């Protein structure tokens, strides 16, 4: 399984839109891995997790073809994770694709409602197909077996983390969320995970509800160990950073690496 991080920031990006804070000033000055776009990742070049408003830039900057993506797995309905207006550009006459493979979009009832609000033009070639999914019910997306897990994010919406199993390699995609709900822990117990990507929106901060800071990531790691989900070979990654957390890339790396975590950055690739 090859995972490419297209974006690693929270909703406002980093440097944040309109922002004059010191953390954004430092990011603009240092650039490099400190420039972060809205969160998304590409798996094996045909699966995407989330579809933010920066996706067009991701395609240009990271040199992949959106026409080759067959499955979009959506965590929740917030605009920085799901911007369906641009998905509609897959229809004719906006895009001309020389094969009949539809694009499948998966998400909760709230994600579906948002999708349907913009899916108003006729799709004669069935270019885009939405499939509603439920927590703890595994579904197949091409070669992947995908299980939505409950997240702690929007109180009045079902938000999902995902277990993604491709060829026996298992990824836990773990944001946006605070420390996982107990029902999710019950499901995870004893399930082997090869890589886990965790929400670290608050950087070094104490946040444990709706998003996480690094202290919460350590608690999640400890619980994953306790539940026999991870071991010495598991790849642990933090992502989804906000300028409000304060730490730039090298500071995040210095904080997390001694605890066995990789700090994600836009364009980073890993193989598990």
C-alpha cells in the first residue's frame, strides 16, 4: 500500500487564509514542509480519503491524474474534507474520460445530503455514484475492504475514521477526531494495524475532544498497544495540523519522533 499525503493542514490551511499571526508569518518565511494545504491522501493512486477544496492544486502540484481515481472515501461533511462542487467537474462537458469506469464516493447520510445538493445536473454516463455507508459495516471499494468507525468530531453528525485493508495491509485513517469513542475501541480490539494516521490539530496542545493534540495522540497510541492493535512494526503518523497549535514542521518532528511518530507533510509518501 502506497500512501501519498496531498494535504496535511486543518480547515484554514497553513499559512492560514487572511491570517497575520506569528505562526503563519514563520511558515511563510521558512516555507518548505511548513506550507500545508487542506487534508487529503491518495492511496495506490486510485483511492482518495477526503476531497478538499485544494484538490485541483494537489493534482497539479503532486503530479497525479484525478481521472485515475476510482474511489473517494469521505470522513465527514466539513468543507475542508468534502467539496463536492469540484467532484461534479467529472461530468461532461467539463471532463472527457475515455473509459466507462465510474467514480464511487462513500460517506455518511450527512455527506450524502451535501452531495445531493450539488448533484443536480444529469449524469447520462453514470460518471459519479454515491454509496452511503454505516459505522462498523465493512464494504468493498475495488480491491479494498473498508470499515467506517465512529469518530468524536461533530456532535450531531456521524463522522467516520476508516480501517482500510488492501492486500492484507491495514491502515487506520484517524482524523478528524478526538480520542476515539468507546464503541470504536471495542471494534478495534485485537485487530492488527500496519499504519495509523492520527489527528494532531492542536500540535503540542491539550485538546482531546473533537480534535487532538500530541498528548491525546500518545493516549491513543497507548490504548492501541493495550488492545493489541499495534506493535513495533506499526507505522505511526501525525497529521492535520493547525497554525493554532503553534509548532512548525521541525518542532513537531522533534516532539513526536522520540515517541515513534512520523510528522506528515504535503507530498510525503510512505509504503506499508
